[in-house]
C-alpha cells in the first residue's frame, strides 16, 4: 500500500497528528499495535484546562472523568499547601474514551486506522519509507512519503530513522499506579506527596476520577532503595486514613521521559509526543505537549508535502517551532528539577512553610527569579540555589 | 541475556526506551529480548515491578 503519510501509534499524539493531517486533505493511515486504542493507560490522566484552552483543544465530555479545581501538596511530615484558582482548573480524563474520541475525530476527517497492527521494520528506498507491518491479516508493507513516529517511550521509529531517542535512566521516571475504588481524599483536588522516603526524586499522587482514583508514584532509580511498586505499597500502608477501605481495580506502570535530548526530525520522519521526549520535566505531564507537538508537526508536514520536499532541512521547521515555544521553559524547569533533586526532607519542610500555592504555580510556569530571592534568605539553601538556579 | 518474568511483566514498554543496544521489543503483550543484549542491567534497574533479571 502506498500512502502520503503513515502515523505509527494512536495515542493522543498520533491521533491529533492524524486529525490535523487528514483535515488538510493529506492521505493518512494510522497503525496501532495494541488491540484497543487508549488501553492500558500508562498515565495518571490529569490535564490542565487552561493548557488545553490555549491550544483550542476541546475534550469530549464523556472523556472527562472528573473536573478538578486545584492541587494539594504535602510535605514529608504532612504539611499541606493548596494551589487553586482559574489557572489550576483541570480534568482527570478517562484515557480510553478520550483517545477513542480523538481517533474518531481523525477518522471523521478522512484518516484510516488499523489496530493490532505493529510496525516491525522501516527502510528508506527511492525517497520513501517502506514500513513492514504485522497484523491479523498477516505481514504486509506500507510505503509512505512521510512517517510520523507517535510510538511513545518505546519508539522504534526514531531509532530506525537514526535519531538518538535513547532515554537515560537518570532522566526517566519509573512509574507505577493503582486505579483504586474506595479512596478517602477530597475529590475536588489532585493530591501530591513529596519526600525521599515517599517517592525518591519524584512524587506520589492521588488523582480522583468519577468513582475511583489514580493512586501512583514516579521515582528516579538513582535515589531509590527499592522498586516503584514497593514504594507504592508502602505509601498506601502509611496512609490508612485515605486507603483503609480502598482496593485496586486496575494496575498500570510505565516510563516517563523527564528530559528532552532527541532530535525530532529526519528525512521523511517526524517524531511527536513521548517518542520525542516532550514531557514537562517537573511534573511529568505529557498529554498537552504531545498534542501540541502534533499540531505543529502537521502544519509543517502540510506545507512540506505540498512542496514535495520532505528533506530533514524542510522538516526542521517543526523542531524550530517547538524549540521557539518550549526550549526556554523546558531548560528552566530542568534547572529547577536539578535543584529539587538535591533537597532533603527537611528542605521540603522549609519550602512548605515558605511557599504559597501561587508561588508553586509560578514555579511550574518556569518563573524562578522570585524563588531565588526567597531562597537567598535561607542560608542552608543558598549554595544549592546559586549552583542550580542562577541565570 | 536478560530474562523476562512473563507473569510479572506489565507490558508497559518503559524498559524498551532505555535499552542502549535496541535489544528489547514490546509486541502488545510480549516483551522480547534479542541477542544484542549485553546485560547492562539498565532495564532491570528501571522495571517498576521487578519483571526483569539475569
């Protein structure tokens, strides 16, 4: 089969790319290796309402499991800081419904989907990519002018195209989650728990859904004394008030790339979403960034296909657009991450006393200078602040 | 070569993105290890549920 564009992976990045490409009249085929789009999730399902509005993305109401009005953060000793206000409004999604809806939107625009269909190899020939696929119908080949790699953290497309998509263990969260029913926590907020015995170099979370909650954590191996799964069991045991009547109804795991190293384009190839490591390095959220990358990629791909120029140089416009919008924020958030990774539990206690919810929101927006001014007054953190956060 | 405990593996593919020699592949519900594996142990250190070992 010959197509203009082949999208590999039907998560939020892949389906958004497919919708945007098909809407431009580009012949688009999407392949997804799993037998069901959207499951199993590898995600806590939270998105910021504000972030989606900025991109003009509307989520189908059936894809929203709960509306959230803020976040409650807990220090290791349990001190609570609440973040709320217009900018903190958010949704906890039902990924399976959300992603199937996105796929249906792409199909409405004219994209064709093939599920339980895996890409097994990819070679360059006569200015096209020959992609070997395996499905219930046997082995076949798709020849595409453009391949969009939306194949997630385990991206093979990037590797086949010669891009350095390899993740580093030092910048890659090991994540585990129980979706639980019977959780006793304020369901208007997401709850985030910090501490080096809770979730080393990461955090634990409770994200309330319609009749259950995603309860999970992400850790960095370099700070960990045991597996993510063991930390999660410990977290649940130590919060009897929250979990004494709760039981899991689903278990999820996954890797979260919290740093961006890879190139995003090659000859006739563009990477989007997790495949391109486009995740917020502070909180590990990736859905909105993934969809934004696909909107940008499709715009550039539309022009490039019309000009019949799918060279790396032409497609680099996409990477440039991305960097113009996100590079500065991402590098500041990486600095902040470097700083936070050095903190001991007593420092988290100090921060919990020192910071208001609004301050923490500013930090997540990569506004760091006010924070440095506050830290300079704390002799114990002055050294770290100077080392990691100074411009 | 790394061994996969099929009863424990969650098929999340997190390990695949870390393999420096591209020895790991996830096919929906089967994680396979190729001869490229040099037992660098990165995937073993990552696995959230301890499904990988030598």
